[in-house]
C-alpha cells in the first residue's frame, strides 16, 4: 500500500480485494489507517486533459466538469454510469454552469464560443459566438441571461431565450478574469488584468461604476449576498471591499484587507455576509470579519492556493491548492482541517452543492472528486 499512501480511495479498494484478510499480515492496521483518512465518495473520470471547472446541478444530483481536452461531461454524483460527454468545442473548455432550472448547461471555451446544451444530452447545443477566448461565464439568478467574460477585455450578456445580439460591456483595457451577477440579476461585476473591477447595469446604458485601488491584476470580483458590496482579490496582495449600492456607495474601497504576503487569487463573501474568505499564492487562506480586526489564518497547504469557498451555511471553508490536496476548515477556527487526498496533480477548483451536503474538486490529473463534508471518509470518481 505504500504506493497509494496519499490515495485513500485506492487504498481501500485494494484492501477490499484481499481474499483472506485475517491471514494477511498488516491488513488490519492498514485498513484502520485508510479508514481514518478522508476518501472521496466518487471519482469522476473520462477526461483526457486537465479538469479546470466543476459545478453541481441545482438539485445536487449531477456534476458538470470542463476540461482542456475540449470537452465537458455530466456525471451522477455517486459516479454510477458512464457519464454524458458534451463534444463540440474546438479548444479548451474554461468554464461550466448549470442553468437554475437544471435542464441546461453552458460551457465556455478558448475557441471563442459558448454552447448551451440540454443537460440530458437530447438535442443539439445552441452556439453563442463571443469572438474571443472565454475565461468565465454564469447564468443570472432568474436564468434569463448568460454573462460571458472574454480575454479581449469585453463582457457580453446574452438572452438565454430567443435570438439577437448580446449586450456588450466595453471599458476594460485588458483581459477579463471573472464575471458574476448581482443577487437580483440587475448588475454584473467584472475583474480584469487592467487593475480594476467594474459594475455594469444589465440591459441599461451608460458607463460602468469603476472600482479602483488595486495595483496589478484583479483576479476575482464578487457581490455580497445583499448586492450592496463587492469584494475583489488582487495581485497586489490585498482584497478590497467596495460599497456599490445604497447609502455610502463609493468607487473607493471602504475596507482594504491586508495581511497576505503574495498575490490574492480569490475572495468571496459568506452566505450571510459579514465575512470574507481569501485564497493566496502565499499558501494560506484567511477569514476576515468585515468592519473589525478579527482575522483567522488557515495554514497547512504546502503550495499556493487557487480558491477558497464558504459552505452555504458559513460553518466551513474549503480550499484547493497546487499541492494536490483540498482541505475543509472549521470557519470559527476551532479544530484541525480535514485533508482531502486522492488527486495526483494540482487541484484548481472546488464547489459545494446547494445544500452543503457534498463537495466537488477539479484537478489537473483529469478527474473530479465528490466528497461528503460530514463523513470521516468517502469520495466518488466521476467517469
């Protein structure tokens, strides 16, 4: 079992193959050791390149994955069955998103298109021409619009139903990094290599609200649950919080979150607001209480972190890292994290299901893994 010491799922599978465990030297301590390490509920394979994005269906029964092999796949969360392959892109798939009704999936690609697929695989995809490599995408909460971020510095908002040209959001002077809707679907926020974030009115006219202050790339920008604030993460080792609606709205940050010693790649709010989690190249994540000085530092990864996310209840934080592991941390700082091992290459994305009962990780080893955040062990490989 030495060769699978960092792969609890594989270790348990090998132990179950032993025909006479009671007569096999070392079987009992090896089994105990394997059971004490978190294993995924399912391993979702089938891709032939890096898996760079993963998303749960709204009901939590399926996972969509996007890969550098030019394809996307839809798998059951228990890993049963062969999975559904979505083929048609001519370059890397860079993002995936389920429609809020769960019946459609959008994929974005470096080939300059977005495709909207029937989630059950019945029927052809609808092709949306973007004209530039797609770096991020997402449906509005109502599902009537699809926002797309391009490497050409433009964002586009498409109507999900019907034809017609998209709304083009022009103003950034360098490639976009992220895009997302406000909770009411009336605005979109974008982050860019030009050192800024911008808030745009959907379906409206006029200039965007320019959020300034970062020096260097802004990697992510996210709305707060009430839509009144935006948090940004930047190459300048800071995250910044802006008030973008209501009394006190300003284009300057109301709070600058300093403490990381290297680039901050990701920042987002807890579901109830009041807290922000950040992930950094400095190998740590931090949980910040807004309006105060309380900061919890999450250390343990041995390489840079790509993403950190709160679970839907705000009680835990999941982090993923270039070190090939994911970790689950108590958000209140109590206790040690659970280390989720099994991937054999950098883990680049993570998402919770809407009910928080499952977690999916995506990695450059060509797989996604589904985990039970509550169980002592349990993982699924999606094929």
